């Protein structure tokens, strides 16, 4: 084991708490639902970026390149001032959902460069302009632009022209679990010397202003310069000390709201949250506490950095006061050791036969996943009722957002999609996060999946909370799939499966499955209506709202997700049944559920219209009108490809070990041909004598793949589009109540305001569903073998096995991030600074989704989240140049 693997093991066994400290600060806490106490849920307007420097947060903190303990009692982050900005740079800036022409949008450049699973070593880069930051210009120009225009970005302002900016590298290395070394490297990329105020800041999350009995903590100056020390006294973590190298000025204030600035009422204390800002930016000497005590403090370094020069500032946050000793004596040695150990660890994870460029992309992909953890705190009951001694929330909120989730009590470190644009967990995002996380820290991946199913998260009725904006929305049921995949990845790495984990999640997932069956099958016919199901604007209507036509939609994707869910639960039940036969009956139950759902999707010949359209050879949603009429909405979209996700193979040795299940399966095939005749044959043995469970039979599979692998339809140079390019010239139109509703092919940003307009499923490439398509093709190949081939691309005459097709799709997706033969990365699009500048070109951003034609990054720029599955694709399929097309067949079965 590497040293980092030993630390992961020690943490998992709770012998040493290596994960107690980490990057658990949000990049944005303002504008979130949990900080919103407005009458009607106007989160963006209620708590703005302008207020964030002056207003104490109720629930959790944010900061620049920051860390905290896992309960966020103590926080550390950077504050910066270039002597030109109107405010200190204490947090990342971006536009609200109402300001951006494509929804919320971060307007800064920062990068997660490295992290180990225990955060024993971490590295972050922030690019800080030397000219005045153009806050107003960014807001005004984006507000002026319409949805058919691109976003106006920070680079577009010209503020990085002539390289007048600082590269701020922030690195952390743990000497021990409670001993964190901090190195801040300032590089002036500009042609002239430039001044910088650097203010490493430490503070306590405000837990004392909300009417509870928590004692106010305190921090104070323990020793003056040189190498001054700030002592922190807190009941929960105990005493800590921040050692500051050199002779910075120590500034002290309180983490308290500046009520005078915000509301025009008297402050409880003259020293408030933005006092350090006023002292540094405005020269208000009286703003900070001359007694050198408070709940927030900063070490104020005034630096002049020469052209091309690099300066280093070192600090140490630790549980030792180092009296009479040099806190920095072994600093560089320990730092170098942790960096070496990080390299050794990733050498066991990242294939060494990848190119240096591909290895760099994987390393930053893992860094983005690990930096995107956040302490997430939200107690719905307290949020709705308000806090003792504070103004009560407006009565309207008691029937507003999330009022039916009063049991929900969140106070945990959770993997976030993006700590700025989406600084809250999302259930189906999280499932995909756990795949790359399992490659580096399967314990954390398992903890995350278990957490969402705990009784203080899952609704008493069995629903899994969707996301903060509306916990009651419905996400695709992918939790069982993720649990099964994480179990297999963990089993492959450790040689033994964690059956206790599998049992734990299985029993809770059965509650969730029951919720789906009872709530989302309107007619009891095994056809499901999940609403928008995470696919935002993919349909002609908002599928979560009442339809303008009346009636309802029978959803191809909703029903397919449920078929996939049954197969995932079947696979888990069969695994558990190999040692505990009582699970055989449960396995039979889920197998029969699958048969009924698959039959309902594909049945033909009665008055009810199936979701399979024989004429086109594709799956469509069906609109059911109040007058009894029904018709397919013929949109060639991801909705029609998702049925491919419902596929599983049964191994012959597993069936032989489970005679009761096998007997029930054979009886059903023999005696219920009415249900099984239109499905893939479950009796015919395929490669390796396996059986196939699939919605699509081989004829349907060929027909769907004909569309999916056609470069004029779904197949892009960079993966599978969410909507066929066919609709560029043939938009789908439907008239209801004298209004035309239409779906056009839009490969980039959305031109509609549906779901806030910040996500688009009408043409771009989305990694989560692409990843599932790759996996589904692997499973089909696992049964059909090398004799089953299809054209790739359609019409090319080139025949490939499904395994080869899966590999080609994987490499098309990974090519988004890799340099091509010209040294350009498709993800950067036409951003020349990123494409050619040596200080930018190797910094990778893992976007929310990608342009369907060019591969350029679109949507949330830091959503490593589910796009982080690119690390798994690269690990198993390599890269396009100089790689074998096919890994070992055992891969799909073993991991």
C-alpha cells in the first residue's frame, strides 16, 4: 500500500481522522435556498453577492481556495486586494440566475489542480487580475444579451490582456491529522511590478447568533511579529494556532452582520464581518479591533511582486503552539514528501501507458471531484420556523418550497456538482460522482450513497431528496445502479465485496422503489411519469407542470429508468442470494417487475399505444389526451435511447447456484409468453452461456443504433448528442391552445427559459447518459459476442462489435479534453488564451455539458461532478491515439 492508501485505510477504520480537515468550504453560500428567508423564494435577490461580505451566514460558509473542519467550526481561506478593486476578493463572483442570459454563471478563473483522497496534499489556482475587477460590466453586458447570444465572459473584458494578472497557487499539506501546512505562491505574469495585499483569513462559522446555547468562540493574537500567531479557542475542535511566517499585520473583527450597512440599524458590535475590508480598502483604522481579539482574523501581507517574479508565503494551522520552536523548520521537507506520496498514489490509479497529457487530464479530473466536497448544512424545520430571538420567516414560506420535507436534517460533508453554480447536492448527479470517487476512495463513495438513504435525508414516503431548489422534484432512479457499480469497483480493487454496504443500501432502495411504483404509475400499467427527470428542456413541454393540452405523458425515459432500476435491484439481490438464499424470492420479484415494465413499453396489438414506434423503429413519449386520444411525440432525443440502459446479463454459474430463482425464471418464460414474446429472448444462451434481460430485442437494438450511430443524427465527433441533428432542419412542432410549441436542434446554450434556461438537453453532449450508453453497449456485447456487428458510423460500411463501438464512443468523449494534433483542446472552443498560452493551456475545466458539434464546454464550467466519469472512461478505454481498441472482456463483469 502507498502511504496515501494507508491514510485512507486509517481514516476508514477511524484510527486516525485524516479527513477531518478538507476543502469543505463552499465557493458560494449567498443566493442559496437555505439562506433565503424571503416570502416567495426569491433566493437570488434575498441574499446577494454584494451582501455576502457584510452578512453572517446562517447555515454554512464560503471562501476563496478555502478549507475547514468537517463540521465547519473553523474556516480558512484567502482574501486578496490589488489596490484597485472596490472590495476585497474574498469569494468567487458570478451572475445570479436572473442576471445571466443563460442562467447563473460564474465569472472567474480558478482551477482544482490536485488532491489526494484524505486531502493530505491539495493544490488550487486562482487567476487574479491586476486591474479593477469589472463587476458592473459583467452584469450589465450579460443582462443586455439575449438567449440567442453567447455569454459575456471575464476574458472578453480584456482584463487579462498583456498578462497583467497574478497566478495565486494555494497548496495544503498535512503533517498530521490536525497539522496543516499552507503554502501560497504568488506569480506576477505581467510586464511590470504590481502590488498585492494578501490576507490569509481564519474565522469561526457563526453558530451563536441564532438563539441556541452555543458559547461564542474566540480568537486572539498569541504572539506578535515576527512570525505572529493567532490562537483559536473553540469548544468543539479545541484550541488551534495559525502560525504566520514573516511580519504581517494581524487584523481582528467579528463574524457578525453589518446591520448598519445592510438595513440601516445599529450594529451589536462595532467590529463586523466586513471590517477588515473597510480597514484595507478604505483605510478605516477604527474598523478593526485594537484589542486583537474576535471571531475573524487575517494576516495582512503587503507585497510588491516584480515582473515575472514569484513570491512564497507560508502558514501553519495546527493544534500546537510551538512555544520556543520554529513552526516552519520542517515545512518544506514535509511538503515535498506529501507531493511525492500523492504522485505515488496516483501512479496506482492512472494507467502509466497513457500520454502525459491524458494523465494530466485524469489527475485534474480527480482533483475536481475531491475539491468539490462541501459541508452542507440545512435543517428544514428550523429554516421554516425561524430562530429564537430572530424575526420569524414570512408566513407564506410555510406552504412554499420544501415545506413537505420537515424531517430533513443535513449537516454532512457531501460531494457537490459544482461548489459555485450548484453548491448543493443533487441526487442523480451524486450517483455518477461515486463512480470516479470509487476509483480513489471507495469508502467515501459508499458513505455518500448510504447517506442519501438515511432517514434524515430520505422522505418517510421513500422519496430520495432531489436537490435544494426543490427536494420534491424527481430525479432518475440511478442510486441502485451506482451502488452496484461502486460495490463491483471496490470488490475488484480490494479482492472482496462489501456485502454489509450492499445489504444496507438494498433495503432502503426497496422503500424508494415502492414510492416510484405507488406515485409515478398513473394507471397501474407499468408506464411511468417521472416529470422532467433531470432532462430539463428535452421535451416539447415542461414535463413537471400541468400540460397545456390537458392529460399526461407516458414517458419513454421514465419507464426505461424504472426498468433499469428493477434490473439493478435484481443484480444486487442475486449477489446477496449467493450467500443468503432468502434473497432469491426478492430477486424473482424484481425480475417479474422488469418483465411487466418491458412488456408495457413494447407491447403491440391492443388499443393502448406502446412507446415503441414500429413505423420509425424508435421509442417515443406518448401524449394521452383527456378525450382518450393518444399519439407519439416523434422527437428523436435521448428519451428514445434511454431504453438501452435497461439491460443485464445473467451468468450461468449464478443461475446454477440459485435453483429456486432459475426454476421461477424458466416457469415464467414457459407459461407467460403473452408478456415475454416481444422482449429479447431470455431462454437463448449467448456468449459464455449467459442469458439476456433487455427491453430491446436484437431487431430493436439494430434499429435504435442505426439512428444513434449516424453522424447526421445523434453521433457527434465527441459523443452522443441529447437530440438528433435531424431536428436542425426538421423541428418538432405541436400546437396547443393556439400556441405553437417546438423542439429545435440546439447544440450549445439553450434559447428557452425552461428550467431557468441554464441547462440544455436539445443537442449538447452530456456525460452521465453517454457513460450509461457505453456501459449498456458493453453489456449487450457481453451477451451477443463478436458475431454481432453494426455499422460505425451508420452508412460507412465499417462494421464493429458493440465492444468496439463502446470503446470508440469513450474515446470520442475523452478527446474533448485532450490536445489534438494541433495542440488544441475541443473543450476550450475558440478561447485562444486557453488554447495557446503556456500558463493556461494545460488547465482543464470539466463542464456541465458540451457543444454537440464542436465539443466546447458549455454550462457550469466547474461541474467536474458527473463529468468526472471521464476518468473512468480513460482508465478503461484509454485515449484515441496509439491505444488498443478493446480492453479485456473481463472488465465489464469484474468492475
